C-alpha cells in the first residue's frame, strides 16, 4: 500500500473533526447528529491519550485521507472512514486489513449498517466474516468478526 497508517496525534484533530461531520459518515454512524467542535475536542484529546489504537492514513504527500480506530466496548470494535475523494478506489479493504493486523488484537468486531454495501464488501475483502445481526434504534446492523492469528 502506498499510504501510511500512523498513530494519530493532536495535529489531526481538525481533519478527524471534518471527516466525522461528513454527511456520509454521519448517516452510517449510530449517532447521526452533527458533532460539535467543543465535544470533539474533549473526546479527541482523551482518545489520543488512551492506549486503544487510533490511526490516521496519509497519502504519499503526507495528506490526511482516512481514520481507523479500535475501541474497547463489549468487544474490540473497529471504525473506519475515508475522505470523499479517496472513496471507491478499493482503499478501505487494504486499510482495514493492515490496521487490524497492526493492532494484534485477537478478536475484532465491525458493526455495519445493513445498507452500507461498500463497507460490508470492504470488510469481507479484508478478511472479516459475518457472524450475526443486531438492531439498535430501529436500524439493522451486521456484526462481522476478524481474528488475528497468534
Ligand atoms: C465505507 C467506506 C470506508 C468504504 O471505503 P471505500 O474505499 O470507498 O470502499 P471500496 O472502494 O474498497 O469499495 C468496496 C466495495 O464496495 C463497492 N461499492 C462502493 N460503493 C458501492 C455502492 N454504493 N453500492 C454497491 N457497492 C459499492 C465497490 O465497488 C467495492 O467493491 P469491489 O471490492 O467488489 O470492487 C467509505 O465509503 C467511507 O468512509 N464511508 C463513510 C463512513 C463509513 O460508512 N464507515 C464505515 C462504518 S462501518
């Protein structure tokens, strides 16, 4: 992959904010409300100081193109978003696979809205397997799982 997956730092705060408020990202998130800057700032500062993996992806000119992070909820859960101009280029599956392996977390789940076909395809291509369905706030999600080998 020509892109670099690197740990997020404070300089990425605005880029992650803008991407998180992209309409396509909000539509495909459980919380669909716009994110406010003050809330983002507090969350982001706490999040980059936690040991849970949080990466950004840069193109070869060191420009921000995506974020991928792993949050410990009931299980380790992955979340990915790519900026608009870099979607539909087959990038997602490569980022998901590389980042998932990089964490070395044994079992990772992805919770994906059932109508998010691009995301489902990308996760399958990255090696995630569908394991169940969940309904949250009247919306159906697929739960997919990935295992890192020892
Ligand atoms: C979901 C997301 C990460 C996918 O990234 P991407 O790089 O655009 O995905 P890809 O280009 O690898 O496309 C994946 C597959 O879906 C297909 N696809 C893309 N858009 C599609 C659509 N609207 N309908 C059907 N298939 C579609 C692609 O052709 C590709 O299929 P292929 O591998 O058979 O060629 C990106 O669209 C994104 O950031 N969306 C907003 C945030 C989001 O939804 N995150 C995921 C939450 S779980």
